C-alpha cells in the first residue's frame, strides 16, 4: 500500500515551478544558467504599494481577515471591475485568495463533480488540468496550432461540449501563447456557451494589463453570459507582485459563497498586509502599469526578431502576456552526442544542459510541438539566451 494518497500520487508536479527549481539548483552549483522558465515579471513592486504594506503593519492590520477578503479591499476590486472592465460585481461577489492559483482551485473544487468534463483549450496554463483532476473531473482539450494563433473557434467549442460538460477554463491574454481574444471572438464563444444552461466558464484574465493591442476585453461583459462566468484576476503579473500572493474572482454570489466556504477550510482570508498593499495597486489608475507593459512589448519584439533568425522555428506574434511559444517540432528526430530529440521535453533538457538556458517544454501546456520562452527578464539576458539557444540548436543534426 502506498503511504501517500492516490490523489497526490496521481498529481503531476507543476512543470513551470519544476523547471524554475532545477535552474536554481544548477545555478547554486555554479552553472551560468539563464532561466526563462518561470512567468514572473523581473520588475520590483511599485514603491507606493510597498509603502501601503508598511503602513498596514504599523497600523496593526495583522489579524485574521474575513475569509473572502477585507471588505474595503473587495470594494476597491469591485470599483476596479467597473472602471476597467465595465463589470458589475458587488463586494459580496468577490473572493480574495492567496494568488489567482488558489482562486482557480477554489472554483474548480467547488463546482466540478467526479466524472464531469471540463473543456480546456490547448495550450493551457499548467495548473488547470491538474486541479481538474484533483476534483476528479475529466479534462477535455481542444487542439490549436501556431497557424490558428492558438485560438479556438466557436465550432471547435461546440463540438467539444457533451451532456457531461460542466465548465470551460481558458486565459486571455493566454499563458503560454500570448494570444488575446478580441471582443467579437469572445462574443462568438459566449453565444455557444449560452446554449447550454448548465455550462460555466472560468475566464482567467490575470494578464489583463500586459496587452499590446489595446483594450482588454472581459468575457463577462456580455449581459447574456454574465451569470455563467467566473472572472479570475490578480495582482501578480500587472503590478509585479508575484510573491505577495493575492488573486481574486468576481462571480455570481452563489459561486463566491461556495469559494468562501472552500477557502475557509484551506487557508482562511489571504494575508492581511498583502491585501492592503494589493488594494493600493487596484485603486491606482491602470496607467501605472503601462511602463512595464511597454517594456514587455519591446522585449517581445526583440526576442521575436532574434528567434526568426533561428532556422526551423514557427511562431505567432503574441499580443499579450510575456511568453513566446514557438513550434520547434522541426528539430524532432535530430541528434547530438547522446541526445536524441523526440519531443519538447527532450529539447528543453538539451537546451538546459547544452545551452544553459531553462525553458518550459510545450508538453507541460498540452502542445508537445512547442516550447515556452518567458521574456520577463532584461534585454541583455534575452539576447544572450537566444544566442545560446541558436548555438545549441545548430549542433542538432
Ligand atoms: N493563471 C495564469 C494563466 C497564470 O499564468 C498564473 C501565474 N502563475 C496564475 C493564474 C496564477 O497566478 P498567481 O497565483 O500568482 O496569482
Ligand atoms: N504563471 C507562472 C508560469 O506560468 C508562474 C508559475 C506557476 O505558478 O505555475 O510560469
């Protein structure tokens, strides 16, 4: 008999975190690894947000908070939804959690029953699938490719829906493809979903502020589907606050209540100090995030330009987030010394060991033809990392 539960034995480790851990270990051994593995802005949290945290400590805001979040913080998030997304979520429809990762887990564990299907377009963020499996749901994936800009069509969505389908989970801007759904594209997907009275959607909008093509569009903006959408967001990406661990949902009240109950048994209210800091970010005009967004766009153009010089890569132009997800399958079947490249995992290991660059294999995101570059690091490091990748790939014959 296994000492551990089947639940944990069947759970895959987060591949993004595993690769980040592996590069840290190699760095600690003195290896000069450039890690483009984890999706984390390299910027510091803005000073006015840090000051709010210091003030919260001085003001002794250090006690347990209400499970769904400090009321003042939820009111600020409610205002933010109105201001930026034209969404009406009252404070009691908002649950603040320890990162958007927990927000997503709360929703999936609260809503998905064993055997129910959850549709997840490929490429997906690593944790969706494992969380669905934890809930004993069945992930049903929809393939896309670089040619379709990694977006699904309404026809594909309709085809994937069965009588067992409970939910759809997707992100826009998308991690890992950087694809951004337009208002019309979202509306067309919403028109399919609304035909099924028991179907819900998690719209993960955590990269809202890292959008290079204009205004962010929220799925829940269409009145006819508002009641079926759980909008996920957080402060990790837009405000460079990954370590503060604050994410949130806006949802129909009965779903928010369920998430509150779930969270009440796992973690209780999120860190009081981090909530007060996050509130200042959420209250500020979105323009405070533009400088970081513009830096990401400049880096995207830089890396895309450099990657285009490497033979055999196929890429879309990512419109948001800070990832590039090239199709590297033309290298499958090639070899160098003891390396025989059969899939994206082999290629990421080869690039780590021979090129000293840590990337995440597309397999982790459901697309084994691709590999993910996170370009949330300095231009110098990016130039050097692509040089290394190019040099290593040239060895494969
Ligand atoms: N959704 C997506 C698409 C992400 O890339 C991340 C980043 N880890 C998260 C959710 C979770 O973010 P966090 O828990 O840091 O708020
Ligand atoms: N979202 C980031 C990524 O995709 C952070 C790591 C994680 O939480 O999985 O790399």
